[in-house]
C-alpha cells in the first residue's frame, strides 16, 4: 500500500503497512546510534523506494512515502491460510540453484487462484492428477476449486474485477505468516482464468529456473469469493519446491502416430516430466513410475522450459504417450509392428490401357507389407516405412515398376492398381 508522503503519520499506520496489528508495541528506534531490533525503524531497513534512515535521531517523518518490504522465505517451505480471504503474496528465495521450480497447490474446496511470477514472467498453467490441464489468460491467476454456495463461475465473472484486501508475510511471526497490510488489490475473474471442477484436487505448476539469477520469485494466491456478497472465506495450502532437475525418461522425437513411435522411430531422446501429487495437504508426489503418467507435464529439458510437442512418444515395449499441450493426455497400447519392404516404381497415373509403354526410371519409393520384392494382390502399399500412411488410390491409380538397374527407355515389368484409401493392391498386370 505504501505510507503517506506527507501529513500526519502514526505508529499504527506504520504497523499496518508492515502487516502487523495496529496496536502492536512499536518503539521508534529503541536506542541511540543505530536502530535496535524490535523498533519500527529497524523493521523498515529494506523499505522501498529507499530504507528508512537507521541512525538516530529518529522521526516519524522518516517514514513518508515508504513501502514495507515483506520477508523472503526459503523454498521447500509450506504455507497455508484458513478461514480468511483476500489476496496474498509471498517472496520465495531459491538461491543460485537451477532447475524446475514446482508449486503444489491445494485450494481445498472454495475456488482459489494461483500464479507465480519469476524473472518478469507470470506462470499460471496447471495440471492435476485427476483432471489434467488447466490454462489461464496471460498474467492472471488461475482460479480452480469447486463452485460453492454463492461462489460460482457466473457470479465471479459478473463481479469482475473484484477488490480484495491484501495480505503479505509478516516478520512479526516466526515463521512468517500472512497478515493484512491495509492494502487492496483488483483481481480479474473472467472465463479465461476460471477453471472450476471437482473439490479437493491438488494442482501442479512448473516454473523454469535456467540461470543462477534471479534468486527470488513471487507466489500469488487469491481467494476471490471473499469479495462477493455474501462473502465466502477461503482455506488453502501450498508448497514451493526448490529448483532441481526433473525426472527423465528415454523416448523418440515426436511422432505423428503410435505406429511410428512404437515401430520405426529411434529411441534416442532424453525428455523430462514433473510428478503430480496425491490430493490433500501432504503433497505426496506420485511414486513407483519411471516414466510419465497421465496428466503429467512433459518437457524437452530438465528445467521445464520447453513443453514437448503434440504427438506420440514410446515409453516401453508396449506403450506410448499421447501428448497434447505439454501434458500427457493418454497412454496408448503400441500396435503390432510390421516389417515393410521398400520398392521403387514409376510415376502413378489414372487407369490407361498402355501402362506397359511407360518408361523408366520412376524414382518413387514406397513400402509394402508383402514378402516379395514388389507387391502382389492384397498387399498393402504405404507412403513411408510405417503402417500409418496407406496410399490413397481414389477411384483407381496405377504404378509401373521396372527391373533392377532399369534405365531411361526401358519398359516396365508390370504394373499394379490400387483403388480406395486402404492402400490394398487390387490387381497386378504383367507386361509382355
């Protein structure tokens, strides 16, 4: 909120800005020389836009225009709020370590919102162990939980923007807890950032920390229902995990089908995933799996900076992931793999009687599932070395093929005809 720039200023005002009770014991400086512990002056030794002068003589006017800087807490700390409402911010310290920062959030039941701002970017894309991906409009808090009583999506949207009392971490408690600081925040509640679903779900948020700096970020949580009429207070739990490399797994570069991923793609890529947690305040990560599960975030790097592209990724001899929007949408069973034979043919054409007059070479490589060099009737012809791309022959397409080593001007040995989209060879005609 910030203290007034002029006029009357009271100890109660300075207390409130520092997220303390207005009636808290508030000696100005405690001692001469440099301000002592427990004094208001010492409390504001890192205020913005500049610290309060720590040297006596002290004066209330020293606090003009100052904003209290809340304490910073270490990552791996848990925070909670029970029976309160409003808007909450906490500064989290990660040190110089790099990796993926993971935020686990439990809104319990009443709708609450979460986001995290790090290095100038606000992260608000969530996934849950139960329901998967939840996206939100850029630079908003992603509001999740379950509609309760008078707090529904329609009512939140109708009330937007909602003005809420703000709370910050207060150094008056150990460890620091959220306390009101007398300010207000205007919060957007629109369809783009409201994702209400089942009650009691846990949510996962991933923030990439790719460099040693910055060392801090800001956790943001909102209980928007406290701004409705009648108000509904909130309760939630959150844990911010220190940056570390995500768990890895071996797979292929993105494939367009499970057939390609399972049968022909090379398994030479190392990718990464973030574990979700079981529901509740204990935030127990999923265990027993060495590859991603459904609804896990998946990335191409260990910091979670780049989501995997949409498509298929083989994870073992019988299964592949289907990824959509950076989250495992499903795990599919690998199809039966067929060894295909490559062959070379001339240029295809609609049915004509003089196909045997075509000249070589064609230079068109195709594949078929038969056992002979060239396809025979009932073999299936494919565009590439997998069974996901059968040739579409439409109303009837023919391909001439030639002897090995054919040169320009040679006549074809035979030609085959495909009708329809299944790639099935309908007939083979030998040339005289």
